[in-house]
């Protein structure tokens, strides 16, 4: 998972990739650790064209335009198509819900990318 460190990197990631998944987190936050475990597992099985990345909002508050953490956003061709704020109780449950939700969004938009 790529760590984004500047606003320019964030913009390049979103505009330069068809599908981008960005995790907004704060180090040493228990809920953020659950989200990170979920996203690491997700990246193993998802389509390789999905660009997985993270933003540390403690180190880069200028890139933190989310209302709470952890937060997850999925962009498709530069547009936010999915957002989740917070996590469920375990990485496994969290991953199941996220994957199902993203699949539904992609299906409704006729996007055929494996998630």
C-alpha cells in the first residue's frame, strides 16, 4: 500500500489511475489498525489495477478532508464513488462489508473490476 505524502501525490494518484482506494488514518489508533488490516487483505485479492494508498492525517493534515477516521474513499476516474467512515468490530467483518458495498457501487455503474 503506497503512502501518499503530498497533496500533489494525492491528486496524481486520483487522476492517474482508473480506480484508487485511499485509507485516511492516524497512527496508533485502534480503529485505524483494523482498517489497515482489512485493506492489506483486500489488496491481496482485488484487481491489480486498483491503486491502494494511505494518508497519515497526523503528518499531513492538509490532506485530511474527512470528517472522522479511519476513513476510506474509492475513486473511479477521479470521482468519489464510495466512502466509509469508521470500522466494524473486526478486520474480517469490516472487509466483507466494504467489498460487498464497493461491488454494489461498481455493479450499479457497470464497472467490471474485481473487488
